[in-house]
C-alpha cells in the first residue's frame, strides 16, 4: 500500500477527532500527515502529540501549498472558511473531506462543486451519519423499495449548550457573518443538530443525492445573546411528498437533555431511533406485516468511517461516496429557505429566560418542545 499524505486544516474543536484518528490509526491505513494548517494549532488538546510526530505547521492553506502537496485535505474549520479552503485545496491537487455544514450559502457550496468538477478530485462532506454502517444498511433497504414511499418523518434533539459554547474559538458561533463579511449563519439547525435534518433529506432521496425541501413553516427563537437562533420547530414538505418535522434547541437548560430520537413513517414500515426520554442508539424498522428489522447500533458521532472512506477514495479506489456535496447542499438550501421565511429569530421574553451556572435557558422549554414533537405542532 503506497503512503497517502493527509493535510489537517483545523486541529482544535471537532478537528481533534481527526487528529486522534490520524495519530492512532493513520499508520494502519497507510496515511501520514503532510502538514497542519491552523493559526491557533497550539490550543489543540493534542498539540504536543502533533509536534512529537515532526509534522510542520502552517497558518494558511496558501502557505502550506506554496511548497507542499497532500493527497487529501481534511477541513474542520469554522463554517465561513470552508468554501475558500476547500476550493484552494482542490485546485492545488488534493481530494477534500470538508466538515459539515458544507458551507454557509448555496453559492459557496456550488463554488466548491465547480472546483471539484474542474479538478476531477473528490469532495466529501462530513455528515458522519451517512457513513455509518447501520445507517447505510437502512439506506440500502430504502433505495431497494423495501420500506415503500416515505410519508412522515419527525426528529428531535435537545442539547443544552453553555454560554462558553458561543464564545469558543474565534467567537463565530451564533453569528450571521464575520468581521470581513463572510457568511457564517451559524445556528442550532445549521451546525450541531444539522445531522438530523440532513438525515431525513439524505435517507429519502435518490441514491446518495438527497432530496430538497419544497416548503416549510418554521419557528426560530433565541434565549442566548446571539445573532441567529438556539431553538427551532420546523414543519416541512419535501419534494418527494414526505412531511419532515424537526425540533431542536440549545436553550432547554441543565436538565433539558433529549438525545437524538426519530420516527420515520414509510408506506411499509416505521423506522425508529431512540425515543423520548431515552438514550437509544439502535436503528429499528417495524414493518406493517409484523416483522422487525434491527439494523444495530447507529452512531451519530465519530470521524472514523468518514476519514476511512475519504482515504479510500483518495487512493483512487471505487468506494462509494455516501455524502457528496449533492446531498449536503440540500441541507444548505433548507437553511437558506429558513432564513427567507424567518429573517430574524423571535426573542424569548426576558422573564421567561434564566441564567445560571454559565447557561442561558428557558425553564419549561423542554416540555413545550416535547409537546410539539408528540403533536406535530409548532411552538
Ligand atoms: N461532524 C460533527 O459532528 C461536528 C461536530 C462539531 C463541529 N463540527 C464542524 O466542525 C467545524 C469546526 O467546528 P468547531 O466546533 O470545531 O469550531 P472551533 O472554533 O471549536 O474550532 C475550529 C478550529 O479551526 C481552527 N481555525 C480557525 N480559523 C482557521 C483558519 N483560518 N484556518 C485553519 N484553522 C482555523 C481553530 O484554531 C480551531 O482549531 C464546523 O464546520 C462544525 O460545524 C462537526
């Protein structure tokens, strides 16, 4: 197996997962570090281990490619940098695995796709659920028509986040644009819980290309002092006729956890993941004829499968790419539609909001959102 070189762009935050993967499993995958691009690399939890490998550090992709090349670039930087960095890496000879969301705007994702097409390189987007073996097995059954047409899908995830979440790194979280005017549009649905919208668009689309939202009603609200929103209830229609209902919040407070749960109704089966009040991680389809198919534990986290796939593709293998930009742009388009429908989030009334232990939250919000989920109701 010839040695494959990997450039890591962004090695703090979520990028630490890719650092860990490369340090722990790079050798067995025949992959070595070509370099690290991160102007604040020293703040990475694994900086010392990276230094110990002898890898070279750069502040920009421009500085790296001035004298180096890489077979694969893995981009795990704040959203506003994705398009520029992905296009730069592609046009300088690298295949790219870019973290989700693909970018902040549809135009940015289209630029990335154009660079991919011009260079003939691979552009993989890091919605990891698309790379998960159990989810892929379900997807194969959906594509084979075993479940029939998708009818109505609902999904909920309540992940309380402290104020420090919004202040981390460059302070880009919750912002519409950065100081240079670059689009970010970071919010609970575009970032942390994006997977659970993307999953519905991906699973019920054609092959790995996904399906678009046709129309939506949406409530967006904020308790935190941010430019976008930390709470959403969305009731959408997809181009394939299915209903997509989505509930998420970062403002439900210390006791307000609900790990991802969904219920997808198809003509022939109902697929469930987790449940209200539970922390389930199995993907199970109950068919109308009484049979049950357990697809197994389905992980919504982790970098392993996507990095493995990106490495296989960079080697020129014929591995399928389960999350191409064609799929991820469906989520970006949904976010653009959402901003059109709700240019500004509603603000929770001051007397409904509490701040303690470094968290801003709304007492009782979890119950209200669970009610929305159970009743397919807007907030
Ligand atoms: N797949 C997932 O489950 C998942 C989870 C969390 C975050 N993410 C995604 O990962 C990306 C990064 O998010 P985060 O929460 O880790 O952000 P973060 O701000 O915590 O970390 C970003 C990292 O990028 C570095 N960085 C900043 N500017 C840079 C630049 N110009 N060039 C190179 N590096 C730069 C920072 O120093 C830091 O190390 C986002 O796209 C986010 O949506 C994905």
